[in-house]
């Protein structure tokens, strides 16, 4: 089971459109929607994200363990992948439809509860889907190819959502120069995203079902108790030092990502003062960067060891994601709201996106290699528990990043829920410090831990 048909790679990869669309919708819009449109405090908004993320992080390894040991005529992964789309679409609608005129605590509870349910729904697809990718081939290079397809489709989902929102929705809201500040902008976004997510996830599950006979089935386990087996599985994978270094790298990298994700829309709207159309064109840095990653990663893996590639790409991502802001703090960036600034951000962002693309593919491929190592030592194939434990660390630290950013917004007294409130220069400078050097530090720490792999 080495060389895979192009059709299989495409069918597997298209599922990532659904995953990434949900992630983009939540990480880019949800915090901003509740803080700037609904008026929830940054601290409470960040806390809601963290609580939901912690629930989600616990469910990830649990779903992974259950999936690893699940037996059915449809295999270990596909029953969960088919079950996920409908509840996910319902929860997306509820997250962005809080009742009007609720108090702060009620809004906080609504945001937290339905975000928990949303992320649990997505877990039912994401963890088995990732595990499926590791099972489709046992070839070192072919796995990198599979993850490259997954990666490019994931970024395709991001591109689709970004283009739709910034070119077709936010610029066309009556009475709002910045449509992202209007509640009326969000229902059409929710409808479009639900259609995209449901179609992509269902298609991936349906068109990879022909691979079920070729996949390894769950081995018979002596420990029948699910809870005991779950904790044994977690303990077993955490004893692997290579895996532990990867997890620590993912943990700190995710704080970087969580901080940037929370502050991204604030930076476009208030710091850079970009119009929705200008913000829309920033997607080019992802297009260029992701294309580079898709094209070169497999070749790099044939030329260099994966650990070297992982460390260098982590540094590129961390530095160049923050570089435009850092240079602006020293007065070395083009003027806010200018097209020169847009080009400037695209150039630096393309390097960051390329680093992020190469890093993501490399880490996912490395995790598959660690799964092989684990099977040699234990005799069990446990892709689900490996990828879910990785997801646990990533989501927990990303939630921490959201909380840090939310608390920081309140500390600098950044206005919320009032489009007429004044945003002072000192507020903008502090916002730049958060999104620039502060965020970058976490990524560089991640690179240090990756070097131990």
C-alpha cells in the first residue's frame, strides 16, 4: 500500500476544506464578533474560547482512542467522519446567533456552550480524518505527499472563506465602511460556510470509503475498559521522546497562532486601517506561501532530515508573521491604509505562509513516522491517539493565546461594541507590541523544542 491514486489523495484532501473553514470562521471572526459587534469584554470572550478549547482538547484524545479501537464494517474512521457535518453546521449557526439584549454573563455562557458543542462536532471529523491520512500509505515520502494534499486543501478552505467574506460580504453592508462591525454581515457568512463545510466533509468521507478494505482494523486489546485503555494509551505515547519534543513545539507555536488569530482582525481594522477590499487582497500571501509549501516540501524531505526542516520553517513563520508590525513600530513600514502597505504585508506574509505550510506538512509527516516507531515497540497502530494528543496540546495552548490577547485588550482599554469610540495612538502602539514581538517570542521558543526531535 505505497503509491496512491490521485483520486484518493484528492478525496482525502478535500475534507480539510471543511476543517479549515470552521477553524478560519472561528479563529478569525468569532472573538471579534463577540467583542466588537456584541460587546462582550475581551477577558470574557477569551475565557469562553479557553473553556471551549479545554473541553475540546480533552475530547480529542478520547475520540482518537475510541476511533483507534472502533470496529465496524465501515472501518475505524469513516463512521465518525459521516456523523460530524450535520451537528457542526447547526452549532455554527447558533454560535453566530446569540439573542439580543443579553447581559455579559449570559452572552459569555452562550458563546462558551455553543463553541464547546461546535468544537466537539468538528473533533468527530478532524481526528479520524488525520488518522486516516497516516494510514493510507506506509511509505515515508508518500505520506508527505498525502499531507501535502491535505495541507493545500486546508488552505483552499481558508482562501475560499477569506475571499467570500472580504470581497463579497464586508464591503457591501449598507451604512458601514467596515462591514465587519455590523451584525447584519454575519448571517450570509454562516449560511455560506455551512454549505461549504457540509459538502467538503461529506464528500471526503464518501469518496475515500473505497479504501476501507485496505486499512488496518482495530487490534484485539486485553483491556476492555474504555477509560483504563484511554489513559494507558495516553501514557504510552507520551513516553516517546520524539513525540514529546514535537508536542512541546506545537504547544508554544499554538500560543503564537492563537495570539495572531485573536488580534488579526483588530490589526486590519484599527492598526493598519485597511478597507475590506484591501484586507481581501492579503490572501495573496497565503496563496503564494501555501503553493510554495505544497511544491517544495516533499523535495526538501528527500534532501534534508525532517527535524532540520521543521526548525527552520518554525523560525521563518515566527519572524516573518510579526515582522511587518515590528518594522512599523520603528517607523519602517508604509503608511496605514495605503496600497504600498498592502504589498509590503503580502511580501513578508508570503515568507511566513511558506514557512507555516512547510512546517505543518513536515510535522504531520513526522507524526506518522512516530506512529510507525510506536507500532514497532508496542504492536499497536494508534494514529488516532497520536494525532489527538497533538491536537490536545495545540488547542490548549491556542486557547491560552486567545485568553492572553483578550485580557491584554481589556488592560489597554481597547473599546468594544461601539463603532464611534476613539482608538488612541497609545492603544494602537500597545496592540502592535502584542501582535509583533510578544507573539513572535512564543514561536521562537517552539523552534527550540522542535530542535530536540
